[in-house]
C-alpha cells in the first residue's frame, strides 16, 4: 500500500483522491480548511496550510509518504515540488515549479530566454508601479503575482484606475506584489487546456478556446470549448515553444495547465503555464473527448509509476466545461436551463440552494456550479457558450 499526500481537499480536488482510493492507496489530505469535503474520503487528514512548505515537509517526513499531489492548485504546486525534492520522491525541480507558479518569476524567465512576452514588471509599491505604467500606458492588466482562478485581476483603461486595481490585486497576493502588464491584442480566442509531461517530453496536450462572460467580468473564464478553433500552423508553434520551455526548466513529469494567445500578427505568447492540472473540469472534459485520463496519470506519476500510456490522440466531438455563475449579487432563487441545453448536459453539479447568498461573478471563488456539455457541431457550441445567458441563467432575489 502506497501513502500519498494530497495538498488540498476542496470539491475540485476530489477526483484524484477518489482515484487513489480506488487503487488501494493510503490517502492523506492536508489544508487549512478542516470542513473541505475531500477530508471525509481520506484515511487521515491534517490541518496544515498547503502553502507552508516547511510544515508540509515535516508532516510528509513524519508520515513517510511515497508521493505528493497538488491537484488544480497553483499555490500548492511549489510546496509539492519542494517536498518531493527534499524527500527524493517523483516530481519536478522546485525552482522550476516556483518560476511557473509565480507571474513575476515566469515573465522574467521568458524574457531571459527570448520568448515573446508582454511588457511586464512587478512591484511592491504603488508609486513605482505608476512610473512603469507611464512607460507602457493603457490598456494594461493589473495582477497579483501569485493568485489563481483569475482572482484579483483587473484591466484598466485609464491611469487613474491604477490605485484601486493595485490595492485589489494586493488583497489576493500572499507575496504582496503586483504585476503591471501591457495588453496584447489577440487574434481569435485565448487558448486553455491541459497537457502531460512524460520523461521530459510534452507527451499529450489538449487545447481549447477559453470563453468569458461580457455581461459580468470579461477576465474570468466561464468555460472552455474543445477543440480549439486555431489553425494547425499556430498550434505547432505553441507545441514547439512549450517543449523548449519545459526543456529549459528541466521539467520531468506531471500535468500542465495552459493559458496562451496568438497576437494579431501571429506571434505566440504564454500567459501562464501552470505546473498542475486545470480546474474548471478540464481533465474531466478531456477524458470524455479523448479517452485520456489525466487524473489517473497525475496520481500514477506522483508515485513513480509508468505513465507511458499517455500518448497524443485527437479530440472526438465538440465539448465544453461551463461555470454556472450569477450576473448579480443577491440570494439564489433558481437556475433556468433551456430545453436544448438540457439535452447537451453530460454532467452537472450545483453548489447552491434556494436563498443561499451569491455574488456577481468576479473570480473562480464565485462559481455556483459546474457542467460538462456535448454539442452537435462547432457552430452550435461557440454560439451557445458565448451567449450562454440565453440557455443557462441564474435568477437571484
């Protein structure tokens, strides 16, 4: 029986816990929220913050674990790498994972190695940030260096918006450091999706168009549609640049979560390359669309098991994830789903009941539920996801 430590036990982190249990592994969970549901599935749980790498290491050494997983969590990914490196467990270099998990370190690394990168600098104080904004002008993005789920991100269109956006980003930053970044005008959709590294190679990738709700917050994803609509030529460049980055960082094994775009003149830009599985049901959609099980592979890789079964395969059909969300703050009344959407829903999980407080969608923390849908064709898929308020709508009091 192998002992495996999971960093986090939130609803989104339950799938790998369930897989590990099904394989007869001894499951240990830890995070700072003892009521998280994943703890109920574990053989034992511990109230330790997943970002306290030394406390997690001490716990892991005491328990003599065989593997560690930070599933769908940017903040926990460096901790998992730190523990695996210190204990000689399967994993990736701590410094490399830290670079991928921190926006400031990632942008600096990209610049140093001649990747296309937006003009970007990071600051602890507002005064320095304002001087830099004068250099790049607006529109610009203001982001915490170390948040996830688009929390704390603002697009500003005038310089007098900087102070509020800067302070908002600080709220979501453990490092209390903020990225000021130029906006790259993109062609087509931003690209999301997951991939998997086997023996240092990008053995699998499944890319999707990322969608945002123009009616509430144009910066927080509300769904991903598979396959992406971008051309094969552009996607080949994305693959080459991803493999170049992985080789430079000496990444060896495990899941990746993509966010990138192509500029109007066809240049490839990384936005983020998360050293972990994606949230938003991305691994589950990929399993439906390709048959490739990245949840299983993530647990297997953490235990040093053979993952050569992960190989590139094409997407079959048209699929999406969808984050159920509210356009207004209030109290949940009901969820209206059209007849045609009902027929396309493959999985549905709703987190709220009548009279629960809900907030206008501003980040992944405001998600009210998640769905997976299968569509009859590409045109229907894109039309629905970009105008989903016509088919799936949250009513609030």
